[in-house]
């Protein structure tokens, strides 16, 4: 049975116009980024784009020569990602519907995993489970890249209820069912525990960490 959060993401992607998203994807085709550089430096070849959304990072990695597998809880997001990859001449056969809590990939399957703006849209208990699952599917010495959105005033002002300490579930029509936990560095460090952090960055939009298994 789908949760309210899962239903929100399906509704969210159904409201998007794929053709417009595919134009936006152009900025990710053969792009450059620090995360890509770190993955290359560590000789990662097979990557998982966890909760891929419309496939921006799937395209970024695929167009830079990585073997990319992608999944999302939303069937529509998966369809959009497949279409976007094909639009730019990339393989779309490794995209599937799955939950970040149960990806159905084998143990130690990937050299690297990226979960962009995903962990902060879960309850803390599910975030811990998701992180455990991402480590399970990542090979020894592999990398896990995570990003956490920095909150804006609107995030706190939009109608919501607190479902646990620090985690908001929105009640406003435009975001109904969406979860958001705005993480500070102290909470991120608590979530990551003893895992080795090899890269971290903070900008106006997001906090980024790369972990090594």
C-alpha cells in the first residue's frame, strides 16, 4: 500500500510536462561536477541513481561514461527518466520502479550510489533504513553521494504538521503528503555515524557529502 508521501511524488511527476524537462536536461548532458570528479578519481564505473526523479543525474553520469542503473518510487518518474535518457542517446534499459528502502539490487553491486535530495524527504527512521540499504548495494571501497536541500522560508510557512521531531508533512494542496526534514550539519553527522566522509560541501541550495564504504 502506497504511503501519502509516495502518492505525492507520483502526483508531482504526473503534473510535469516531459518535453520541458527534457530541454532542462540539456544542462546535465556531459556536464562537469565535483561529485563526478570524485567518482572518477575513485575509479567508479557502475553507478546507481537512487530515487532518480526525472533522471538529471542519471543523464549526467551516463553521458560521462558511467554504467547507470536508476530507480524511483514513482512509475511516472521512471517513464520520464527513460524518455530523457533516450532523448540524449543513452541506454534506458536499466531504470525501474523501486523503493529506496528495498531496492532489490544484489549486495555490493555498485561502485557508487547517488541520492540527490532524497534522504531529507523521509522520516529520520526511514532515512536510517535507506542509508543502510544504500550501503548494502555498494561495494567495499565504493562511494555514496548524498545531498540535503537547504530550507527556504516558504518551507516553514507552508501548512504542515510535525510527524516527528524535525520532520514536516505538508497539508497544503500543492505539497500534500510530502515529507521534508531540514538537516543541519549536526544532524547529518549523527545520521552518518561512523561512516567515512571523503567530501563535503555547503552552498545556498544544498549540503553535499560523499561517503566511502
